[in-house]
């Protein structure tokens, strides 16, 4: 099936001047980041949200800094010192019972195809200013209060990371911003606003992670896709 870029992404972001503007941000901003708001057409965003709100099965994932791959069982995670705990969230693992052909599942499959398609990679490569031969990883994740991803460094993993946020109703009181830090001190915070695509270069010399969610976020969930891109010699991102 041919999934067309212009059937998903708002046309304003596909224009040459927009691509150049995002490229300048990637190359000249602190943290080498670019923010693209109102990325997807409304019907596509609504369909993908169904994956997170009920069609998809999301299971707990636990990770430690000193393990490769990082994933461990909950028993090993809970027995580890706090300083060694890297992340705790829920990862997409497949459909809920009876939902394999539901709207959210179908559109997740289509979005996966889109995110790996030559046209999408050419669009991102145009922003970055270099070709992106392949997608090295893709994850759909949910975070809620009590879950976390601590700051870390991904220098060795590809040329570009794209994080797409979907959950409505974020409030600054909820925390959970994307944070980049220099020598442990936060220097950039990006709010996880719905339909926002955050691009950043992992080779920017900064660590990154997710700020803690606060008690005010009770009842709210942070929905996101993380997409990694690189060239043939870049290893898969765990």
C-alpha cells in the first residue's frame, strides 16, 4: 500500500520555506532542535489517538542504565538501586482483544508505513540537511504519574530523533516536558503538546529525558511516538 505524505502531514510543513526554517533551527539552535506544531491532518490525529485510548495494548516496561538492552523484569528493576533505574513506562505491544482491525490499530500500521517511507525520510532528511537511509527504531509509549525516563545520552544512535505527541489536555502544572541538559543543568524544555513533532540531533552534546510528572497530572496520560533515523552503518536503537 502506498501511504502518501500529503495525505497525512499538513501541507504548510511540506513547503520549501518551512523545510528551510526547520533546518535552520536544527543547525543553529541550542540543542539542535526543531519544533513542528499541528503536524498531522485532524482526521489522522484523531484516528491515531484511538490506539492509545483503547485499541492498543500497552504493557509495563522497565529499564536499567547498566543493561544492554535496557529492558528488565519488574523484579530486577525493583531490586535495583534508584540511581540505576532508567525508565518506567508502558510500551505498545499489539491490539487489545477484538481490536486488531479497529481504527487505531489500522492507522498505527499506516503511520508506521508512512514513517518508514522514502518520502517521509526525504522530508526529514531535507530538514536535517543529509539523507536518512532508514528508520532504526519506532516506539509508541504511554506515561502516567509515577512513570519516568531519566536523562541520558544517545550519541551513538543515529542521526535524528523525532518525537510525536498526541495526548490532549496537557497543562504546565503536569510537568512531563522533554528536557535537554548540559552538565546536569536543564537548558531546554519542550512541552508535549498534542500534534507536535519534536526533532533533535542526538549528537548535540546534551543529555535528554522527560521531566517528572506531577500529582496534578492524575488522570492524564502522556502519549507519544519516538522515531529514530540513521544511515546503513547506524545500529538499531533499543
